[in-house]
């Protein structure tokens, strides 16, 4: 066979293997992987992704070591690729389990199974023999018996592993020499903190294990990839990168303060970097306030370059970005300070007492004191700087553009000549549409007119988002007449008609919206207890930002969806009010509060809430789960257009008579047509309940609600929130803990201790609930049931299918990290080949 024919045959083999791998199940569960799983009876827990095997095939499948004269050259490339694949797999395993090693016999089986997979994929056994694959690194505790987990290395490095210096050396670097040097120094420094034999860190095998731990501990995934590329010549998993900055609204920024301090005027030039850093934090805090996301690593690099471009466009040297230490690592660094990924509520209160308008006194000293407590006594300067940014961003974003600006100016203590001004949110969108500059966008009351018309037959309009036409005249009068017309026409399909309320009536009912009457705060507004004439109790929800585009959309979404869809397990609206200044919805009052009120202890910073009514026994919890699923099934299947809730969580499940579940708070709801599989939208909702594909790609579907319902279902079983930072390692994240328990067959280990007495009588239904919950939270969407199927399984009308294999997820917040902020997970290339058989439905 000549060389051209040999190469052609190699390409054909690669193509054919790729075709097998990508004969996909939806979500990436592939036929080729299933066949290979079934072919092996090994207990090897390592999972090899399909794209990794494809790369190995591309490197190894084009030659035969015994016949190709260039085999030695290609052999080195092939063996390196297989070695790097093992590194990837070890990091993913450590990320998922915290364990760096597996048992010796299992490690031997893993190597044998990998060789078998590669041979079956067309790679010659003689080639693999040349590579000399060794199982020793997979099981040998090369750094000592105390250093066999990722978290052990993190603790040994005082929670600075990889640490800021090493992270910056590796972040987005074209040349890896600084990264390799920095990580080698970090690993070598562990000899000074270990309680064991310090000489082991000079051993190549120990250094290899330490590198795996370092990449697994790197946070977020983008940083893990950068380090892995330098150390292992391969990324751990895919993180999409945008070439343009879409997160930040530079068009609404006033660059005058930076121009004055850093440009030719040189006014208060000593404040140049302070102003640059302050404006950068203002940008991201405003972004977080608007979107609900702490950061976006997808366009982090692009946004820094755009920042540089904007400075130049406004008469300031672009090099100020570097001089003032602004880089894309700061952006993703906003997610974490040492072992903290959210700012404790007590610190927010402390900052507010020193940094809020009218109370600006020693703000920076207060913030630095908090950073010192978060970072500990031995923190390097860079870590302290970035933790200061973390604390500031997590505090400032709680307020609107004006509040953010006031607090940033206070913190930096900027003089008037270079003080920041609020960012004009939505300025870019207004410019693109060539509209006249106005002080406010469009009043929510105009949106109400169109929204109520949609109830009469133009719901399709809302789905297609046609342009709202502003009508002249009294909006409030027209809105009231339209509501009265709907009430008398009976066009709400026999539902109880909506009642029109004046704002004064609602102020009287809520004692002028007294905070003592506050029942809670939803995704789009605060809810107050109201008392109407005749002592009739209602829940009054006032939209937080009625003058913004988002406030309009949320108000229309809630009123339209709730008025059009009435159901036993859906909270029904009683009336509305709309004017130029206020948008209010009046609901029936549910006296028993929410599932959150009964299931969890209130957070330290919680708003006034109903007093906990008592313990929920298992029959009540199961009834709540079934009722919630029935309500969601109605939204997904029976409403026209269909509705995706987007914010399913315990606080949005209210409890009516006999503790019957009612789904509430439709402020984030989205409509879909019968022919639409998903809706692309900005990511909003509550962290811990948001599905990974929604976070990764902004595409929401009914399966996104299913994921959230699965988290709620597991919370009902475990009696805990999805993220609880005070728990021991392995239990911080509820979904990971539940999957780990399922892998060992110890399902009931996640059961709330107070429910233990229910096991003898209700064990079967408890196990069913756990398994249904696990199916719902699987990262592969095709494994998730519909909510209608959830109802059938929980009711005993349908058998629960065997659980699939535990999903191999690469979270940017690994299992030992404490966060309720954004948890990003890559879903691209999620197809996997595994030598481990699917777990049975035990």
C-alpha cells in the first residue's frame, strides 16, 4: 500500500469513527458510546469524551509503527495525545469526585479498557505498545497518604491553589513559559507547608499528581483550560469564546471622568487608575444588576479589548488598561475570593452603613477590613486586590445604576471633578433603533394596554415581540376601560374577571406599602399583604422598575399569562393597576406561605416572611411535588401559547388549603409556539435552580423547567437548599451529593433526618422521588422526563426507568466551592465514551 493510499485509508477510518460517535441522541448521549459501554464489564470510573478519542485517532490512526518509516515521529505525537487524554480524564474525575486516585486494580483495568477502545477505533496495538501506558499515576499516592484529593492540595496551599500569581501567569498567554515556571514554583512551595515528607515534592510522580490537582482546582473552567493547555497541551473542556463584547453597555458610559484624570486635561491625574478601576467595576456591577449574572466568561477577553478601544476613542491611552491592572482575569475573578463565591449578608449590612448615600464614611477601610477577614493573614498583594474587586462587585450590584454610582464614588472617594455618573442602561439599544433620546423608555402602562389586548386574541403578538405603538391620551383611563370591557365580555374563557384598582386603593390596603407587610421579593417585584374592604386579604405585587423595558416585559408576561391560564395549581390574579408611575398585580392571598417558608430556615438577610407553619411530613411533601408538576404540565401543554416558567423554586410554590401546591410568580415567564423547541433569551432566574444548557447557551425550554423541578424535588427529600456552604465537602451542592449517593446505592443518605421515621411506610415513594429528581437534573436533556411523566411516576402510574450513568459535568464551580452565583457548564462535546456500565435502577 503506497503512502497516499495509507493516508487516505486513515482519513476514512477517522471519518467513519466520527460518524459513529456523532450518531447522536439529543443532548450528546451517542449510539457509539452505548455500544462501547455495553462491550465492557469493567468498573473503571474514568470517562473519555468522544472528541478526545477523535483527536487521538487523528494523531495515531494515520500510521503503523512497524511499516511506516516516519513511525517514530508520528509515534511521539500519538503517545503524547493519549497521555494528554489521560490527564484530561483524571482532571474531570477529580473535578467530579474530589478524588485524585483510584484503586490499583481499577487503574489497571482502566488502562486495559482504554487500549481496547483505541484498538477497536482502528489504532494498531503495536502503536499502543510503543506508548507504554502505565497505570501507576492513577493509583499511587506519590505525594503521601494525606494528599490524595484536590481539596487536600487546596488546603495545603491556604486556599490559594493555583492562587492569583500563578493564575495571572497562565491566563490568556501566548507563551507558556511563565505559566509553567509559576506553577512549578507553586508546587515546590508546598514543601514548606506540608506536615509530611517535604522531599516528595522533588519527585516527578508527586509533581505530576500536584499538576492534576492544580488544574482541577483552577476556577473557573476558562482558567482551568488556560493552565491545562500550558501544562498538558490540551484544554479540559470547551468554553465558547465570543470575539465581541455583548455583556457591557459602553454606549451608556460617560468617559469624561477618565478623560479628565488620564487624558490631556490631567485634572486630578493622581486619581487616574482609581477612576479607571472604579468605572470598570461600575460597568460590571450595572451588568450584574440588569442581568442577574455576576460575570460572563464567554466574552470576558473581548470586553477588556473593547474597554481598551473605548478609552482610545475617548482620548485616553489604551495602555491605561494594563497600567491600572485591568484584565479579563479580573472579570472571571469576580466569581470568587479565596474560598468564597458570594458575599455574606452581614458584610453587606456593614458596608451599607459606611458606603450608602448620606452615610459615606470610611467606606474603603470597611471594605478592606472585610477583604482581610475573607482572605486571611497571609494573602499576597494581588489576591487582596482582586478580592477587593470581588467584594465591591458583589455589594454594588444590589442597587440600580444610580445607587451603584453613589457607592463606587464613595468607596474610591473620588473628588467632584472626576466623579462617575450613572450608566445610561439601554442607551445602545436606543441608538440602534434611531429613536429620540428620552428620559425614560416607555411607561409600563402603555405596555399594559397591548398586553391586555393580547388576552383578547393577540397573544401571538406577544410571542413575536412586535413593536409597541404608543397611543396618546390618558393611559390609565384607557387601561381601566379595557379591563372593564374584558370583565364584561366574558372573553377570559369563563375565568373570574380581573378587577381594576386605583393606586390609592392599593396604598390604603397595604398601609402605604409598609415593609412590615412585605411577604417576599420575587424576580420582578415586592409582594405585600393587602386588606381590601370587608377584610378580604390579597397579595399585592408592585413591579420594582415600572419605567424600564424589562419592567414592561415582566408586567405584561405576568398579567397576560396569569389571566389567560387558570388552574387549580396556579396562583390566580384578582386584579391590576396601571398608570404612568405604577404597575401592580393583585393576587389571591395564600395564607400558608411558600414551600420555602416551611422547608428551610430563613436566610440571615431574608425579607420579612410568614412565620414557619410547622414540619412538612412526607405525604405532604409528595403531594406538593405532584401538585407542582401538575401546574407546570398545564403551563407546558395546555396553555396557548405554551408557557415556560423559568423560575421554579420553593419560594415560588405557594401552599393553599390542605397544603396544596400552587405555582406562582410569572414575572420571568416566556411564551413558545407549538412548533418551537426552545426560546433564546438572557439568562435569568435563581442560581442553583437554573439548568446548565440555559446558563451555557441562553436557550430555555420546558426541559429547563424540568431541571428546576428536579432540584425542588431533591430539596423536598433532603430538606435543604441546592447550595449550602456550611456543609462538609461533597455535600455543598445538592445535585452532586445526590448523584454520588445514587452511585453507591445509598439513596436514602440524602434524606432529611427528620423524615427517617417515614422510611418504613414510605420508602418506595421516597426512592421514587429521589430517582425522578436525578433524572430531572441530568445534564443531558434527553434523559429528563416531561413534567407530565413526573406526575405519572410520582403517582405510581408509571415505572421509573433505570438511572443513566452519572453525568460527567465540568462545572466552573467544582464540588468543594461555595456559591449561589453563576454556575457555568459547557455542554458542547458532551458525548462521552465510558468503560463504566450504566448504573441500574436499584
